[in-house]
């Protein structure tokens, strides 16, 4: 697919569902809505808050690529002391982040822009933060080149990529979900899967897409099983692939986190939190890379 068309599909998709916007049923873009999303985001993924709290943001010029509804942005500004700018490819996420900063009376700027063609001079920022976004950009290599350009010498990148060597990818996406797809057309299958915790609307959409003519590629299957069945683009990265993507930088750390126990129903709930953490550190879905631009 032409890269411009692919990027436009990505923009339209996230414009309709900014990241984490579905976590709360409170009145949209209110203080209660943002706090509800914050509570759930960090309760489910405590490694994010731990990572943000340990990183040195104070006095740094920070660019966030893909800010969602501004949850991490508020931590970076309010608790970290960063001089914040956020960009999103879509308008809805940009407006949500801008509203969050306004509601909490925080300084910072939210802009709509393309990560593959950043509208900033060279060496503008001290830190570029991007959590779960680069793997959704069809031309991720161009985005990384732009990150390198706008970072000052010695500047840092903190990025999360979906992990290829994860339980979520190897066990769930490549095996269990493919097996489940084969039974979706059977009478009562969706009702049964709904009883054990799978969302009916997503199941019905997967069944509908699977019934359409044409061959589904491995890339299509991956994208459909990361951020919703209509998600147009996702990639996964092993340790070496992540290092290759960020080869212009010096890698300081390249580690994994986050076993999503919710995908495992009663078994996941029975596992103690220390088991969640241990599984996440070995076969987690989030590959977090901390890298530095050469001085």
C-alpha cells in the first residue's frame, strides 16, 4: 500500500478512538474522565508510572509523539517538571490532550503533526518520548530519523514498541486467536466466548472481517489483533529489530514489561502480582528502549 494512503488510514482510525479514550464512561474530557483513565491506565500497567517517575524530566524540553488523551503528558509536566510539547497525527487526540492540560491548569502545547515530517528545527528537544506509537507508523524509520534530527546531541529517546518475543504475540496472536477465529462461525460460539470475558462487538467484527473475500496477510492479522479489529497498521519488534530501528542512537537499555493477565480470565486473576511482573519482565508485550543521541 502507498505509504501516504497507509498513514491516512492510521490517522482516521485514531481520530475515531484516541488511545485509552474507551477506558472511562464518565463525561468526556472532564476532570473526572481524565482521572478515571489515569487510574485505570496505571493500575493495569504500573510499569509506565514507574518508568516515568524514574526518568529525569526536570527542565528538559520534551516532545511526546502520540499523546493519546494526555495522561502521561500530565505526569511529565506536573510531577516531572518537563517543558512539554505533544504531537498526534489525528485531531481528536490533539484536542483531548490540549483539553487535559487546560482542565488541570498545566503548561504545555498539543499540536497536530506528522512524526515522519516534524515541524521543528534541528536539536530542539532534550527528550523524545513515544509510548506505543512508532509501531503504528507505516514509515517508522522516517519517524526515527526525524526524532534523531530534532534531538540535541546527548538527547534521549524513551520509546515503547510491541514485543515480538512476547506471550501476547507468540501464544495469543499467532496461536490462540487463530484457533478461536475458526470457531467464531459456529452457533453459540460468540455467546460462549463472551461469557468468559471476550467483548462481543470485537468478536462479531472479527467474524465479519474473516468472512470477507480475499486473503488475509500475516500483517493484517497482527494489526487486527493489537488495537482492535479495524486497526490498520501495527508491527512487532524483537530486541535486535528494535536496536536496528534505533541504530542511529546508542542503546542504553532494551527491556520488556507487561503481562496482560486480563487476557487469561480466571487464571490470570488467580496469579499473584509478582507472577504478573515476572512474566512481564521475561515475555512482556511492551519493549521499552532507552537510547541516546551521540554527543
